[in-house]
């Protein structure tokens, strides 16, 4: 696991075309002067951890000492292997396939850690310092050798310093801060030597005047093409949804908006009246959802009836939710599509030739999502924007759009890379009163071939607390490798 190159300096960028050849993971390379990479160094640090003297930091002498039962870096790395999914799948035909690895990691913004310091009372204080956490987080990310990296809780005033090693390694990035007073946001890094950014949206899930959309969460959606096969395109989206464990209704509305933007960007063409072709989609991040909760079911099953459910989206005697989740004036249908885009596609193009929204335009800087309502389009199509009543609008013969029907659907076939076997999941990505899964990689129209093995709940218990001297965040990173068939150029 350790190797002699583990102390490379940041100044030596590693530009090998690692991904097409990286299936063999023997060359994991660390950068920066992090010396936690061997057992002896790690243990030294661990044993000293109760005796650090830093004037600004009160040392936590109450920290229990035993090391035998707790995980150390080598044991942690031994569990976190890239595991092949499915036995028979081979990676022959490598010339026709691009192997794309995605990593998602909530890196714990320092300001949120400090705002919620009561959560970290029993931690060793050193493990809470950004100058200790940052190199651990960066090392973990770089060791994964991902082509696209999606980070949540990237504090804005840490960004420029944080991305230095990634720039040296050939990554470019998109950043979107959460709205209003929030200081953290999403960072999407991608290998600019391998991908061209074709289009993107930085999505604000805050929409004024709507209670379910009054939170400051955001999303980033990026459409890429392969540099060596420009017709091969895919979409990566990341988000960090509302934390409040009770408000699954808010997360459902947030996902409806995000999916509408993904639908706009991933659309290729209409196949039949009711079926469209979409690019491969990877949707990853911190959804603050448990497996099998309402929003999880919605994503993975494609349909969810919220009408009559409680705010937690469970059957409830309170029956808080009516038939209407978000107002029709937002123009987002119950199938997570922008109504105005849908009508354009169907009316202008008949049964549907290729119509890529925005495809003629270069990405605009910091564009706002285009959910602002086009009342003219609504009026022309007899949509009543001022009612909460259910509406079914026939756009052209054979194709209708619904508003406020009490059920949401979406047009993708989304699956989770990690499989979940019980309500709490046998694996976990963070600790919130108990070890739980809240981070996911969902995918549609693309085949995963590897996943970055998570820790089971009982293995998580050996981590004791997060962050620690092994993991620099309060979440574990998640990752998967997908195979993308390269499209032959028509020329
Ligand atoms: O659970 V998280 O941590 O995905 O790791 O997302 C949120 C929480 C993040 C952004 O809002 O801040 C954390 N108690 C505990 N953690 C909280 C709370 C809270 N009341 N509010 C926000 N966070």
C-alpha cells in the first residue's frame, strides 16, 4: 500500500495519462508533504495526539488511548479498495471504452465545524484544525485518482489555496457557493486534459416566496465531452441537500428542481412521443437522506406519491402534504421537466429531432437556472399559474404535462452504485447520532465497473470519531469507475 513515491512534493505534477491504464491500483501516489502514510508515522502522531501543545488549542487529555481496537491509516486504506462490480465484466476493448472515475466527498467546511462545535466536544482538538485536516483530505482525494471530483462543503475562502495541487495535476474546476449568508459550497474538479466542458449550470435551489425552496442549497451540473472522442458526452451533477432530518419534503422539492436542470442539460433527442434519449448521467453528493426514505425511493424507483404524506414523506396522521409540492408558476412539471423547454421541443420540432438546449452557446459565467416562469408559454398552453389544483395539459396530441398531481416522476432510470440492504444501510458515510449513509452516487445510462469500498457500520465504529488523524472530514469519500463507450466520429 505504501510506496516509495509517497512523499512527492506538490510541485511535481503527476500528469501521466493514468486513467486509461489505472485499473491496476498499485501506483497510488500521495502528494504534498504528508507523512501519515506509514504505520510508524501514523502511530507516532496518534500517540502524541494527546500531548500536542498549541497555545490556541486546548488539548483534549480525556481522549481514550487504546490503539488496538481502533483503526489506523494502513488498516483504513486496506479496507478502502477499489472493488470490481460483477465478475464477468472485463475491460478488454479498452480502445473503445473510456474509464471514468468519479469521487464524491463532503470535506466538512471549517466554519460549519466551528458553528457546530458541540458536535466535536470529545474530539482531539488537533483533528479539528483545518491545517491538519486539509492535507488529509487532499491526500485522500488525490490518491483516488479520479477524473471528476465532486466536493461538498468547500469553504469559499479556502478555495484558492485548496485547488493549488489539483491545478498542478491538470484539473480545472467549477465552484458554486451556497446562497445568501452561507460560506461553503460545491467544488467540481475535472481533468481538463481529458474533458471539454460543453455546458454547465450552477443551480440555486433557493426560489423566493416558496417555503419548500427557501433554503440555501445548490447544485452543479456539468456536461463534458471526451477530448479524444468529442461526440462522447456525459453529465456529472453534484449537490448537498438540506440537513434538517425531518424535512424530506424540502429535499424532494430540491431534487425536483435539480432533476429539471439535469433533464435540460442531458437531453439528446425525442425518441417517441413519450420517451427521450439522454446522455449518461452521474448524480452524486451529500443528499442528507437515508436509504429507502421517500426521496431515495423517488430517485431509484422513478416515482413517488407525496400527497397525504407527512413532511418526512412517511405515511402520517398529520398528512401535511397536499397534491401540490411546488407552485406551477415555477414551470417545472411533475415529471421534473421545464414546461417551456418541453413545449419547445415538442411543438417546434414535431416528434423530435435533436434539440440541445444552449448547445449553440458557450457556457455563460455564473448563469442562473432558467426556471423563471415564462407566463406567456403557460398562458398559450392554458396552464393556470395561480392555482394549487391538479392540472394536466396536453402539449401536443399524445403528450401531456402534469402539475400538482400529488405524485412526482422523473424520466431517468437511476440506480445507486452502493447497494443498501436495510433502512440504515449496512455501510455508512457519516455519523449523525448513529452511523448512516447520506452520500450517494446515482447513475443513469452508464455502467459502473468499480466502487470505492465503504466501511460497514461495525468498521466505522473502529474509526471512533470523525474527523480523526486518518480521515480529515466527518464524512467518508465515495467513488466509482464507469465505463463510457466511445462514440465513433461520423466524419
Ligand atoms: O449532515 V452534513 O452537516 O451533510 O455533514 O450537512 C449539514 C450538516 C451542513 C450544512 O448545513 O452543516 C451541518 N446539527 C448538525 N449538523 C448541522 C446542523 C445541525 N443543526 N445544521 C447544519 N449542520
